[in-house]
C-alpha cells in the first residue's frame, strides 16, 4: 500500500542505515520545459535552468521541520498536474517521522505563474512567460495511464 510503514524504525542519528523507504510518484500529466540554450541539466551550475527539466505542479520546496529540504527525488513525487490531491507521505529521517501532508490537486499549467522556488534551486525550473496553458480535463485508470488534456 502507498506510503505504508511496516515496522517501527529505531531512532537517532543514522538509526536506519538499511531502511528503504518507498513512496509513490503521483499519477497525472508531467510537463517538461525544454530550453535548447542550455547544453545540459546541471542545475547546480545554472539554478532553475537546464536542457530538459520537469515542471513541478507543487513547486514549493518540501521540508523537514520547516527548514531542512528533502532531497530532489522526494521533491518530485508531486510534480504531475492532475485532478486528484497528492498522497500523504509518512517519511522518516534518522529514525524520526516527518509526515508530508496531502497537497491539493493542480490541474492547470499556466506559464504566467512561477514554478521556481529559490529555496530549492536545483529541483525547480524557471519557465518563460508565454501565455501557454495546459489543463487536465480527465484521467483514465491507473493501469492505462491515460490523461486527457487541453492546450490554450
């Protein structure tokens, strides 16, 4: 089951050296921004910019204790645009639970909005303001991966 924790982990620094936490990436439409002026995706060299970067529908950086960033593999779990709220995640760090609450669905990509968070410069993208919009209108079943969208 998504986000299920099967046992109570030990606590303390490095308390879970062999713990493998599993979490689901969310169903929906993943929007990519491709910038041919960039030669690579090395956002540590050019924050917020890359040759082909996913646009996060929930760009606000996810943190532990409101200050420590989760790594980018976790930041991207909620990147898709869709009609359903995200799953809540019961994640652990050094044996301590840091739950990530469910986030509201974001069904529209709108280039007039910012998808960059300076708190997470290597895990978010600066998109150009073009007036482009993409809206998710419906989805299929999880098994068929279908997503219906409209561009405006």
